């Protein structure tokens, strides 16, 4: 399960990033998490990319080992993915707020409302991808 979660995290983060790269073509502000991370912390862009993918992997592992149990009652995989994506978005916003207390925040380019909507959409795509890729085995009850 760990290997599958790591692979799912990498794929889902790649798709999330692709969405972030394409959304400016339809009117959303440019928003690339690796750039934001590297700018905030004053680190090379390569470190921002590494951190971005590590965060995606950690979220996929969190889904597999913790959140699946909480969300398994939601029978529809797309809805489960959307909710997981919203949880990831909320947690990410909380972490950005904490990081903003230590590191300077990069200036927001464009409408803050569109940045938030784009981020929510990206996280929902991430969540749906993780849920569709990770098949957590459900233990059946035995009558022993």
C-alpha cells in the first residue's frame, strides 16, 4: 500500500500541477505551488518542486492510512475524492497561514477570489485522482 500511495501521490501531484499550469489560459491567475514555496522560503526552485511533490505524497499516504477510514462511508469515489481534496485544500491553507508567520508571503497575482477557486479546483482534482488510484483493501468481518 505504501508504494501504491507514493505512486498515486506523484501522479495526482503531476495532474494538479498540470491543472495549475493550464488554468491561466482560461482566465485564472498564475499559481504554481513550487514557485510559491521556493519564493516564501528563499530556496531554489528545485527545492520548491521537491517539496511540492513530497507534500502530495504525504497527502496520499494520509488518505491511505487515516482518511480512508473516515471517508469510506461515502460510496461514490468522485464525491470521496472531492471531499478529500477539500480537506487537503483546508489543511494546505492552514499550513500556508502558519508559514506566513515565519516567511514572507509572495504577492498575489490577480484576484484573490480566483486564486482560491483555482486552488480549490486543483485540490479537488488531486483528491479525485488519489481516490481513484488508491484501492484500500477493506477487511471483511469473519464469523469466528
